[in-house]
C-alpha cells in the first residue's frame, strides 16, 4: 500500500490498496507520465516475493487521477480535498453492478462458497430441529449391553456409547436435540433396549412450514465481477454487470507455445478462477473472465491476446480522458 499527497489550492491524495489489486496493468496503460509500474507479478502471486504488485514514482506522478478512474477494482483512489473523484459528478465512473436481491435469495450459501475473493458476506438462520420433527425415544439401560451398534449407525450422531474396558462403568447417552426419530437405532439394537416412535407424519398439519431467514450481500470493493455467484445461484437472485466486453484468446506460433502444467502463470494470477489447464494447455472460461488482462501481463510466452470491444466507463467528458482511457479498448 502506498499514498501520494500534494497540497496547494486543493489537497490531492492518491491511495493504493494492494489487497484489491489484481495486477491487470490497466493503470499502467493509462498513466500519462508512466509513473506506475508493475512488479514481478507471478512470483508475487505465488508468494515467492513479499511486495506490492504496483509501485509508483512519486516524483513524476502528477496526481491526475486517471489510474483511479480506470481501475475497475477500487485498488486506486484519488481524493480532492477529501472527496473521492469517483463520487464527483464531473469525473468518469464505472457503470457496473454486483448485487444480490434478498427478496429472491433463498440463502443457500452457494454464492458464498464459490466466490474467489471472499467478497460475499453471508449468514443464515435455520429453524430448530424440534420445530420440524416430533417423536419420542427412550433407552432402557437395564437391557442395554453397550454394544455400540446404535451409536455407530445413528445418522444424526444423537447417540454416544462409552464402554469401560473393565465393564464396570459403561454408559450410553442420547441427545434428543439431534434425534430425528428415524428409529434406525431401535432396529439395530440386539436387545430391543431402545424404543422410538416418530409422530411427525401424524402431526404434519400442526407443523408450520419453516421460514429460512438470513442476510447476504456483495462487498463491491472486493468484487472482481467474475460472475461465479450469478452462474451458481439457483434462483437467479444475483446481478453482475462486468466492466468490459470482448474476448480473450490463445495465439500460439511455432516459436511460442503454451507451456501448460509447467508454467500455469495465467492460472496463478487470474483473480476470477477462470483459467484451467486442460491437456497441458491454458483454457479460459469466458463466462467467468472479467477481461482484466492479468493473465496477459503474466504470460511469459506473450501468446494471450485480449480484445476489449467496449467498456462500462461512463461520463468521459474530457478529450484528454477519452484519448488515455481509449487505450483500454481494442487489442
């Protein structure tokens, strides 16, 4: 992380957050003074070198804010007298979206489990077991021989049997808060020491349909718009608008070919988990790729070709901005 500050008629502060950086190189592409430079991306991504992806020459940086404007991942932020420029009306901003409709969400947690950047915060409140199943169960310890069969087969882990080697203080414990009254224990008991009855079916009309409640939302500063959450959501409750449209391809030549398993640099740096190695070749899943270009920057063979056909950066009013930011479109 670094901060560059200058004070004059206004106070300008540029802040870089390495935790958000994906080493895509977008900021270096638009910097008009070439003050930003990426470090050795692959060794950093692999944990071989402990340093930030990005460094800055504070002597040449003019704090114009183009890097902050162009970064779709909020790793660079320029403030003017304390106000972030992406919140000011006369500055460009990304028209992207990462959101979950809680009214449609069923709180299954699948989005949370697949997010490659831990950008989804999630909690779920399940109904109590006793509100869903009903019954009665008892164990006659005078008949019990502590064979342990019941504890071994109980699918809910509701029965535990502790056997003293000397046979003097064996015990059996039943946790009714876990029991689902399936009666497997009573069926397996060789001494018929367990009596169980399930009344759930008989009382079905009196058991309310459970309401699953919870909270879930996407931390936009951490989201890289990969769309894993959107694709895995079973009820289409997630909305993702990516920053770019375009394509990414592998262009091999006789002199330069993908090294696959022996390299996998593209896979190591991809923030979207969109790259896999199949048949010793790099394969990018376009559904999850956000076209950031990190894999292009990292490829030692220079055989990855990125073509952006459009971007969701709006409110570009200055011709100078259009010239610099226009570098993000095309090959």
